[in-house]
């Protein structure tokens, strides 16, 4: 039964008054939206191990909710998705699409397309022309085979089919490249540049197709003069936007820069209104409204605070809520049951094969002619075959204009799904970028020191990879690196700064990659990224001017689950001796009652640190920052001055990690502005024996012998430059906390504590809150203990020490239960049941 949409009311009077909310527009829209979001998110979760883009889950969710699956139950379909609700759902979804296309234009940097070079242009040209010609061939076959297809005018049908087969989905491709860690490889850069060319060409073709599409009745009976007027008006609109509106928006961008204060909300509102007006103008011309929003997005200046604020205001709401409605509505309109019989399924196979062959063969041939290796050329072809967002927009417009009937629409949607679905697994199967074999390198500081010897004339280069979550880590990192920098002319320090950026589902993550490639220095922030970038860049740029420090910025944009791969790869490739990681918690003191405030960046970052500690190819240090360097301690002291600006304490118990901490302390002692104090805790043998504790022996030379050698070398080399004291370890926890709570030291350096001394064995039963820091580091990093000094926990790299060695505690009552009398007499310190401290340590 038909429904007069004008009789549909917006909201009900409630169930208590006998109204069914599903008979009213707004409550039904809420139910539809909730159902779509829940199902699409669930499918995205299921497809995540396959690294599939979110658009796949959203389209599949719509197909499942529509007439192909659940919609076969007519009672469900007429109740949840009645025909009268379709215009309402699509209108709301179209608002999301309008602003999404504005964001696509905002993210697309036309100047970067011009800089991409001839190779990307020719690859894009081949990736468009051959599939377009193939699409025309497919269109002829479909017109002869599918019932009702020949009722559509030749011109618009050919253009729509050619456009549908030749498109590469730029946003989806960027997401796939980021997931596969190919964005900054040669293949990734060429694919992104070619996809950007393709994107611009796709919108031009789409505008042409819409102009030729007739009056929306599929007949195409429109005067050629009208088509020409539509195209000329569209061209005039683009010229006006780029020549008049673009300079005006650049002026707005300058007024809203960080130098001129905060971004005025009036400009944000006017820009959002401008998006709607631009969409209306292109719709008035006779081209789809999304074209106007896309062109208006191109006029926004890239890379400033204004663009960042616009993105953060629009992105989450549009991409998280409204856009899934649009793609789900595409699925709702896809009726797979229309593909009946072997002939129809054969047509589907033909369309998929033609689409894949046209893209892959065209791109492969041109890439080979441009001297790309065969494997890279094939990978480029598969990547350029990515469909998705733009493809569905074209198909929906074609169905809306009645150029595509239900059967052809279903075939084309399944083709887009299939080609996008196979992209990631195919690329993973055929292409893995070769990683350059690194030369033999110093994996720990002691190796570097041993190769340099004790002569002041020997030349050594220390390479450090310092990671940062954001600009809040910059002062502490600069202060730490400056304290390590040797003042000897023969010594140089090469610092690699890696900004760790989490790759989220937000499309703005891809903007980060583009700016990183263009500007070199990465940045991290979801809010006010421009301001954060300036602060980070300014801090390290100023520090680089200080002297013999080479600062090389780099970036890692990855999901947190694979971030450690990027860190370890860069450490291997750059041959660094130490990785410095920021702890996932950062302490600050508030002005009210000196209350300690903890800033926690999240458990995911803690797991990143744990994985780097486990797989790191060199020594790894974790910096627990309590305001280290915030007072400007990293500034280079004036020549010939004895002013001490930093006080560092090295806590030494013994073991390889403590020896690495001692080596670092020796380097710090060279700096005239750093006062180093070594506090060595010596064994209280009586207390250890009473505790019934034992250590598994080291697989190499005895720990005690190596410790004594390291201490002797330190005292010999840095006599007069560093203080050395010894303390008897009656109570380790109290002794360590006393050092941290006094506030005498800016930084306390400790070893992680693998192969620990017998003193540390007393902590075997203590439950660690942060086991990745080791027993001593955990004591100093735990909140609520009054520790005010920053802490640096060091793990020495050594293949022999890759496996943690446990501290064992003898449990006498368990031993007596199982041991014979002879065993009890022979030894009172044997072990049967042990408690391992290392089982908590990654």
C-alpha cells in the first residue's frame, strides 16, 4: 500500500498513548541508525584481522540488512526499512556525504599532485584510460544482455560504466597503504600520487556523466545545448572557486593561524555554511551537490590551524555516524537476488575480470616501461585497482538518475566489494619491501666505549633513537640527550627523533603522512596539530644549533599493535646504540597543595614499550618524566663556567643492565653542567642468607667479577669528575626511595635488573605495578611514594641476555616436604619451589 510521505509525522506521542514509534520518522531514523552502526562496527571487528577497510564492513552490513538477506523477511523490511523512510534516511546520509567530500577536497593537496612528477602522471593515465575503454566494452555487452539496460541513452550509460571501472578510491587506498606500512616506500608514494591524479580525473568524469544523465528518468532526452550549458556553468563555478574563493580562504587561514591567537568560531560556521551553499550551487547547475562540496574543500589552505580545526570539528561525526548511513543505504539498495541464473553470474565474473585486468594490466605495462621492477609494477597495478568510496558514490548517482537498473547496480556493487577486498591480501602475498641489511653496529654503550678505548683522541660516534608521543616529551628528551653529549671534539652525537603517531580509523591520520613526507619532521596531536607541530619543530630545531649534535627527524605512523616494528626497524637501519622511550605516564605537580598529577597516555603505549624492550636490537631506556628539563636544564652552559644545572644519580646493584647504566653515567660525567653521583649498594650477606634467596648463575663470566671490573674502570676514568659512594643494603626499598624522595637529584638512572644481584633478590615476592621497568625502576616509578626525581631505566642489549633470568626464593617448608633427610643435612639452601621475579617482566 502506498504511503503519502506528507502525512508522515516527525515524532510520536509515546507508547502510553497507543502510538508505535516505528510509524514516525524520527524514532524510526534512530532505530535504523543504531542498527546500522552496531552491525557495521561488529563486521569491522570481524574483518580487522584481514586488514580490510571500514567501508567493506559498512557495505556488507547494508547488504545484510537489505533485501538480499534479512530483508527477505517482508515483515521486517516493511517495519524497519519501509519504503517511505528511504528518502529520509538518504537525506541524512547525503549530508554526511556532502561534508565527507568537503574533507576529501580539504585533504587533497593539488600542489603535491603537480610535484609528483611524470611517472605518477603516466601511471595514473594508464590506470584511467584502459579501464575506461574496457568499461565501454562492458557497457555494450550489458546493454545487449541485461533486460531493460538498452532503455538508457548510450552516452550517459557508457560514461557511467567507464567511470565506474576506471576509478581508484584515494581515501581507501591511503588507509590500505598505511595498514601495510607502505606509505613512505617508493611504491606507496607513487600509488598515492597516481591515485590523487585519478581522483581529480574521476570527479571530472563524474561531472560529465551527471551532465549527460538526462532528467533523472534514464532516457537521456536532453538537448545537447543544455549539456553544454551545464558543463560550461560547472567550469565557470570551478574557476570562480579557485580564483576568487581560494584567495579569500587563504586570508581566513592566515587570520586563524596560531600566531594570531585562537581560531574564530565565526569562520568555522561560515565555512560549514559555505560547504552547503557550494553543494546547492552545483545542484542548481545540474551537477550533483557533492561536486560543489569537493571543490570548496580544495580552496581551504592546507596544513594550518584552520584546516586542522575544521577537520577535528567535522571528521568524527561525519565518518563515525553519517557516512556509514550512506554506504549502508547503498547496501540496502543492493538486491543480490536480482542476479539470477548462470548468465547473470557470468556477467558478474566478466565485470570483475575486466575491471581487474584493465587496471592491473594498464598500470603494470606503463610501470614496466618506466623501469620499475616487475614485482613493484604488479603491486602498483593491484593497489590502483582499489575501489570503495568514490565508486559507490558514482553507482548511487547512476541509480538515482536511473542510468543503472537494479541488476546492473548489484553487479557493480559486488565488483567494488570484491576488488577492494582482495587488494590487501594480494599485496601482502606479492610484495614485501626489501629492508636494507645494516652494517655491524654497536648494540650497547659498553661496546662503543670498548671500541673507542680510553684515549681522549679516539673518535667515536654515539647514535641514539629518541621516541616521543608529543611535544610534552620534548624538554625531557632534549635535557637527557644534552646530558649524554660528550664535550670532546672527537666525539659526535647523532640523534634520531621519532614521533610516534597512532594510526586510527580517522582519515586525518593520512594527512599526517602527507605532511611528514613533505616537511620531514612529524607531529602528533588530534587537536591543534599545527600548534603542536610548531612547538616540537622549534624545540629540536633550536637544540640542533647547540653544537656537535646532528638531529634527524623521522616518524612512525602505525597501529599501536605494530608500532614496535617501526621503532626496531629504524633502530636497526640507523645503527643506533640506544633507544629512548617515554614512559606511558608523565608526572606533573599542580599548583594546588603541590598535588601530584599523572598524565596517562594509555595502556596501548605501555604495550609498545614492552614489545620494544623484548625485541629491541640495541640497548633500550625508558624515561619516567617528573619534570626533567622543564626548567631549561638542557641549555648549553657558557664556556669556562662551573655552573651545575643537573644532578644525576646512578644507582648500582650489579648485573648487565646496571653496568650499562654505569656506562651512561660515565658519559654524563664528561658534561661540565652535569654532576654525577654513583651510589652502589653493597651486599648485606647475613640478610641475604637469612632470606633464603639464590640466583640462577649467569651463562657468561660471573656477575660479581664483571661488576667489579666495570666499577674499577669507572673510578679510574672519571676520578674527580664523578662522586662514588657505597651503601649497605639493609632495606633496599627504603634505601632507593630515600634517594628518590630527597629531591636532591634531577634524574636517577637504574638498570632494569636482569641477572640481578642477590640484594635485588629480596624483591622476589613484591608484586610489580610496572614490571617492564624491573624491580628497582618499578619502586621509583610507582605513584604515591613521594618520589620527585625523574627516572631512567636501562636494559642492556645482549643476545645472551635475551631470556630473563629469574631470582629464586627457597621455600623451606615445601623443600622439607619432598627432600630426604640426607638432602636436608647436606644443604639448607637448596631449592625445590621457586618464585620468579622475571615472569612479570616482558
